[in-house]
């Protein structure tokens, strides 16, 4: 179990703020090295206005039993497996779609501005300008 002291700190401009330190010595060392600053004005001239009760807490691994994580781990593993299966089905469907297009002779054919099919070439021809219905 870890314990921290809760200090109410004050800067030379009168701003109050809170700091948590494992000990008075830890606070004193940080003040000496000017490692503590007021969050409002950034002043490094700070002192303890009040020391609160010792706040004790347990590390998270002590609060969560190891056995309680197994159902979550199992759900994550199942979700990952489902995602991988879905990705594989998408790849297979894409490959089947491409093969069907190639078999039908429609691969590389797209409707042009007049609504008829035309065979595409290596790409758009910038010299031809923009056709009807295309974005500028």
C-alpha cells in the first residue's frame, strides 16, 4: 500500500493548489530544486499552506484479482479472431469480384460522361479537361 501526503500549496501571488507527495522530504527537495510551479501563474515561489490527511491507496493490480481478467481477455481474443475472419472474407470477396470482372471483360471499363461505356487507359488525360459531371 502506498501513502501520499496531500498538501495545499500557495504561491507568492496568493493562488492555492494541491500537491501529492510521498513525504515532507520529497516536497522539500522539489521546492529546493524549483520543480513545483503554480498552475495559475507558474510561480516557483510556493509553500505549504496546509497538510491534509494521509491518502492511502492500493496499486491497481492489488485491486483487480488476476482471475477476474480472464473473461475480459477471452472476449478480446474472440473479438480479434472475429476481426481476422472478417478481414479474410473481405480479401476473398475482393479477389472474387476482380476475377469476375476480368472474366466478364468489364475490367477497366467505366461509364463516360455520355453514359456509354469506354475502356479506361493508364489514367485521366489532363489535356482533355474536365468532363460533364466531374468535380472541379
